[in-house]
């Protein structure tokens, strides 16, 4: 039974490595460009959500003080 597990694991590793050879990896320029786009989007979305949070916080303060 242990031999069966080893064969299954070995087969998994072999097929995984075969699939990795089929991957089209991005060039360095593409990787840098996509990373910058991702970071810019995250920063924009973080600021956007922060502003929404600030607005709801101020609205909540107004409602509490009524």
C-alpha cells in the first residue's frame, strides 16, 4: 500500500513538472508592468474605501449626536 502512495505522489510530481513546461511565462517587462498596475489599483481602491469609511464614520457621528 505504501508503494501505491509513492507511485501516486511520484506521478503527481512528474505531471506537475510536465505542465510547468507548457506555461508561457511573462517577460520581465510584462511582469513589472502588471505588478505596477496591480499596486496602483490596490492603492486607489484602498484610498477609495478609506474615504467611504471616513464618510460613514462622520455620518454615524452626526446621527449619534442628534
